[in-house]
């Protein structure tokens, strides 16, 4: 799915995606951004960038999820 990189954290990035018509805030931990994992998410992502992500998990009640790069 496509997601927009909104911000960065110390161990990943916050990515906005749409799942079944609903906006979902997702966390992309550095461990899921490459093999080997980058030291910082900023090494592979840029704020405002739209990228293809794979959905790892989602909590529809809290509208949060976890994504990684394919």
C-alpha cells in the first residue's frame, strides 16, 4: 500500500496510510526498513515522500498499524 512519511522517531518513522477507506497512522520501525536495517529511518525515507509499504499489522479500534518496506 502507499503511505506518506509524516515524521521520524528515534527508532523509525510515522507513516500515514488509508486502509479500507480509513486513515491509519502507522509506525515503520527501522528493523523493517531494510536488510540490514538502517541505523536511522532518515537514511532510506524522506519526510513527505510517498512510498510503497507492506502492512504488517493493524489495530482498527485504535486506528494504528505497523508497516515496513517491501
